[in-house]
């Protein structure tokens, strides 16, 4: 089964630092976990803090459906 997702990239500036976010969305009516609602959007976001020195620090990912369950 092929499930098409939509990806969005965002960049936010906070002072001299930046937060870069990558979010993937899936349609829950086409694909959902056993106990998830069958309507709406499933999503998962990876965030990275880029500080003024150029260091990149991964933030904890968040979302209501981790992509490793999508085949």
C-alpha cells in the first residue's frame, strides 16, 4: 500500500537562534492505528535548533503518529 503524505518545512527565528521544523502529514481516513480516529490528519515533526555559532541540536520529535509505522 502506498500512502501519500505531505511535508512542510518551517524556520522560526528566536533572537540569534533558529528552529527548523520538518513536519509530515498523513490523511487518517486512509491510514490509521487501531485506536486512532479515522478522520483528520496524522502528523510527525522533527525539530532542530541552530544556534548563532552554527551548531545544530536535534530536539525531541513530536506528533500523533510516528512514521516508522508507515510502510
